[in-house]
C-alpha cells in the first residue's frame, strides 16, 4: 500500500514536471478571432521599422503592418497587442506561444525555417553603406577605403565579396562605428539598409548610398504546423494584396526606406 502511494506520487510529480516544461502551443486563427486581439512581437528601438515616437507610442513600418493585419484578421486595426521583443527572443516568443506572430525585422533563412514558418516577404532588406564624405557618391568610391563593420556579422562576408580591396575595420556596436567615423578612422559604415536608414534619420549629416550589396527578405514569423495553415494563408494573401495595391511600397516610402 505504501509502495503504491509512493509510486502514484512519483507518477504525479513526473506528470507535473512534463506539463511545466511543455511549450504552450501558439494560437490558431479561430482562437485569435475568439480572443478578439492579435498579439504581435515587434521592435521598439529600431527606427524606422519599430520604435517609440516622442509621445512614447510605437510606430514604424512593422507597426503599420501589425495594425493592418489586425484589420484584415479581426476587422479592427486597434485589435492588436504590440509586444516589444529583443532580437534573441524574436523566434522564441512564437515557439512558446507568447505571441501569435513576430514582425521584428526577421529575415528568412533555412535554419530559421526549420523552427518556424515565414510569410511572403514584406520588405527586401540588404547590406548598404553610409558615409558623410562628400567625395563618396557610389560604390566604386569606397573600393579601397576603410569600411567599418560589426564584428562577427554576416556583413563581413558580403563586403569581402563585393569590395575585396576595401579595408574592413571591426567595431563592437553602432555607437562605436559612429565614433570611428566621426574621428576619421573609417570612411563608411556597412550594415543592413533598414538599420542605416534609421541611422541617417538620426544623424542627417550622413548619406545612404543607393547600392544594395545583398538581399534579405523580411517576413512575418508564423508558428509551424498544419493547424496554422489558415492563419498563414490569410497573412500571405494580405501581404500579396498590399504589394499589388502598392500599400507596402507607399508605407516604406513614408518611413524613408529605400
């Protein structure tokens, strides 16, 4: 009898442990409709995609997309909960069911696609260059110049391929890149064009060169699984229509994106 009680207790503890560590499934479209709110992970510090304005409210291209999706799915652009997220957690919050979708400057990669699904792309990002040197107006002008890049970033490989004779200078942060440029330690800074667009908006003495040296499709992150097919289809249909109607291009231009 005592052994049976201990056995039952052990089974109960194991069951509780499994329940505590099992990820909460993400919401299907029907559940989102019943809830009446779309929960979306966004950036709150990445101008012009997702950032806080002077009034403290979230704004940017990806905020527009989140609100527009709420209107598409629920009939109300205000029926959305915007959840700021760090870069490290952008996929995890979808995997653990904290949010329904992530719209936070996530580009499609094969490795990420093994964990989550992706929508059609809503913006084509890629590597670009900023400079305040008036003598640099096109890519050829920096062919042998010093170019700052974030250490260990994918930008390094892009620059070595596109400008093999340039001299790359590694920096640990965007602030360090700015300091280096201001001191004349580099002639330009290479990074993603969406990030550099925000840089130019904040530091108007800099210019973003028109060249795009790589392509990165920014997509909505969607939970993986057959039960999310309807949600996935609705998101893709909306993005395709916005592209055809020119709404996405208009909003990108409005936020200063090239």
